[in-house]
């Protein structure tokens, strides 16, 4: 069992990673809106109805997207829509922070666990990351919801 004094750091880390995964969800939602739905609509407009049920097409598409890394999801998203440079930068920053948390956080920050000040700094860092992921997900959902064709 982990010492009680470390539990809050682990809880904040878990929350940050959960929000990073929610960012993946937001990107997949945007891909559905900006890529899959227009593709299906175009087929229907040409009287070229998909041979599979549309619900199955959505399920397969979503399953394929969730096989991608965050970087590949971002690349796929940027292929199907244009976003301002500052949002591209923020999305890249969010990816970098997610990568740091997933691959380096505990190894690089391990010495900080030794003191109360260090643990407080870790909690602060993780809460900032949580805000990065949450804000970026909200921005993407707003883009999706205000784009032409949104209902």
C-alpha cells in the first residue's frame, strides 16, 4: 500500500490521465462530425447507400480511431478540418503533456515525493495538466458543435 501522503498525488495523476483520455474522445467525436458523417451523407446524396447498416459503420469507425495514438488522432483530425494555428499549438502542447505524464512523470518527478513541498508542487503541476486537457476537449467540442451541419 502507498503511504497516505502520496495518495493525493496518485489521485490527481489518475484524474489528469482520465481527462487526457477524454481529449481522445473529443477528437474522435470531431472526426465523426468532420469526416465520417459527411462521407456517409455524400454517399446517400449520390444514391450510393452504404452496404452495411450505418450504425455498424459508426461502430467500426470509432473502433478504428481508438486504435490510434493521440498523435495519430490529431494528425487525422487536422487532415479533415482546419483550425487556427494557436489551437494547433495548444493541441500539440496537450499531446506533449499527456506523453510526459504517461511515459516520464513518475521517473522524472520521483525525488519530489520525498518532501511535502515537492508533493504539493506535483499536485499543482497535475492540476494544471488537468485544466489543459479539459480546456482543449471543451474547445474541440465547441468547434464541433458550431461547425456547419451541426444540429
